[in-house]
C-alpha cells in the first residue's frame, strides 16, 4: 500500500503554538485533495514541537506531495511560525497496519 514516507519535525516559535496547531488542522482538507497521500498525521510531540508523518505508494506520490499545496503553505509560513526551518526526513516504509474499521478523524 505505501512504500515511502516523510517525517517533518517543526519547532514552533514561543507564543505561536495556537497558530501552528490551526495551520496543521487547516492543512487536512488540502491533503484530502492528494490521491497519492495515503497516510497523513499531524501531531504535537511537546509544547513547542510538532510533526507531520505521511506516506505514499511510491516516489511519484511523494514528489507530488512535496510539490503540493501543503508543502507550499508550509514553506511560505515557516519563517513566521517556526523557530527553525522544518526538518524533513525521507523514509522507506517497511510495514503498515491501518485498521480500516476504525474511524480516523482529527480532534476538534
């Protein structure tokens, strides 16, 4: 199903945490427009540290995502929202378990 992924780590500027969370939540509809983005999670790791994990069936899906609206918006707002540039790591996905029966929704 998926073979490659990205892990993007971001450190919010102090006082910008609410804006970062809104940015990440608002990105979800854009990700829904990307047919090759099969997995996408936006998470908070600590009060200032956020991350995105996403996965794709192949390199072309990954490339399409990197050229898409979410990546464009992330780069456009990085200096405003983040203490340092987002750190993007590419990874090979070795195994996947997704429960299709469980509803996947974002927290309000």
